[in-house]
C-alpha cells in the first residue's frame, strides 16, 4: 500500500462519514461509524503493508469491522446495519473496479477480466468477513443469554 | 350462517405491525429485521401465534387476537429511498413498546410520524456529503489534494443530477447509469483544465458514493439468517446497480474514445 497512515485514517473516516450521510444514517452514529471504518481500513492497510495477501487483509479488516459494528450497535441500542455499512465501505475495491472498466473500454479484455476477477475475490472476502463477524456475534450473544437447563425432576411437582 | 369478516386494517394492532415492517423494508432495512420487529411488537401487544414473512417486495403478517380470532394481512411494498434514520426509529419504538414505555396508540401515532420523517441531511446538504465521501476515498486511492478536490466536486455534481432524477421520479437504474456516465466523463473534462491530476484516483473516488454498500450488507445479513430469497434479491439488486454504474461508465469511455479518434478532444 503506497499511502501513509494519516492518509489511510483520514480517507477512511471522510469516506465512511460521507457515505453514511448519503444513506441518511442517524447523526449520533456518524462518529462511532467513522471510527469503525478507520479500524477496519487500518487493519487491512497494516496487514497489506506487511506483505500479507490482499484477500486475507481484506477479510481481516472486514471481520474486525463487523465485530466492532455489532458491539457498538448493542452498546448504542441502534441497528447494526448503520455500522456494518461503515465498516465495509472503505475496503470496497473501487480502484480495482475502475481499472476493470478502463481496461474493458480500451478493448483489453483479458487484462480487464483479470482485474475484474481480483475485484470480485475482494468483494467475496468482504462478504465472508462480514458474514463471519455476524455469525460470531450471533453465537456469542446466544451464549451470553443462555440459561443452564434444569435437570428433569429438580422442581417439586 | 355467513361469518362477518372484519377488515384487518381496521385493527390498530395490524396497522402498527404492518407500518413497522413496511417502513423498515421501504427504507433499506433487512427483511429479517422487519420480521423480528413484527414478532417483538406483536408479543408486546399481547398477541399470540405472531407470524410474519417479509421479502423485499412484500409483507405477510398473521396473528391470533386475545379473543381467538386469527387476523392475516398481505401488503405489497415498494422500495423508496435509503433512510436508515427511519429504520432506527422503528427499532427504537419496538424497544419502547416491549419495555412498556408506549401503548399501542402512542406507538401507532409515532410510526405514522416516522413515515414522513425527513433524513438528517437535506438534499442540499447531500452535496457536501458526497464531496466529503468522494474526497475521502480519493485520498485512500493515493490521490493528492487536487484529486481529492476534483473527485469531490464531480461526486457533488453527480449527486445533484441524482437529486434531479429523483425529482422526476426516474427509476434507480436510470440514475445509476447516468451516475456512472457522468463520473467517467467529468474527470476527462477536468483533465483539460488540470492536466496533472491522476485519472484513476479521481474517477474511483467519485464512483464510491454510488457503490451499493447497503444492498451488499443486507444480502449477507439476510442470507446468514437463512433467508435465501431476500438474500438473493438484495444480492441481485447490488449486482444490477454495479452493472448499471459500470455500463454508464463504459458508455462514457466509449464515447470519449470515439471523440479522441475523431480528434475532437
């Protein structure tokens, strides 16, 4: 990744806050949503800077964002969608999609298809991270709310 | 003897449940959320056998009243705009109803109010929001201050065009095609004024506010809860939106290529 820490943090904050405003998200969710986006993108940025594959970095970033989004939504008693959208938007491969379109428009079909498949893999990794985060959150929530079953016959008739 | 049928909508309970589910689906909420909200509200209202089935284009509700009568309703839902504040408000009302802080008529009155609730930002303030969004993403894609400014201004112009489209009640796919077209076209015109800007960071940044992030999130969330119909429906919507944006951008690129070959640009 050829961007600095501050570029990554400021860019993901601005991008996600603007996106949330366009989706008419409640105003009190903007700052927490922006912080989740920064966390999600910085994890991706840090792992990609270490040379870890793009797919794994995107998965880790979106997983962390999804977990943080569910946690914050429970704390703030707000719908999780607001925070999940903020978490995934910065890792959407906008540049990859642009390159795909650009190459296809120039008639470079093979190169365009290659870029397109890479972008699709990144989108699949985002979905997987989001799904895994939601699954972990569901399981942990069920576990916390579960009461130990009483043995049969423990209550007097 | 014929049994007298009571229209279901005469019942405030049914109206409240229907309204809650409809507002959630119309404004971009997940279908599982609509079903869960209806179930929670129904239980809070003392109804039994509360069942609901929601898809992105419709809502089916059934419950048994305390007097034993089974009520059922079917409602066609037309997706309006994305307004997560309304979805959040319905969620809050459902919680308040469950906690006993509201009674049925108060909840119904508030739900009717939510239908008309505007978003937290007006259509004018959506322009700076698009500017901030596109500028931020342009920075992420390695752009400098010129690219940030340029993509922000282009996104604001595309947003303005989107506002005009919605005023003329044009369908979302027409707006997506036009958005993609303008997002590809305007940076090429901007290059004529500022030749040193990076085209990739500018176009990709300006495209980001159009990305169907909410539909993608809903597709994953619904599928994960086992609602394959809604998951597929939201996934298809996300894919179609992305195809429309890409189609518009490709159309614009082809037009620019044609003009360049003719040495017009």
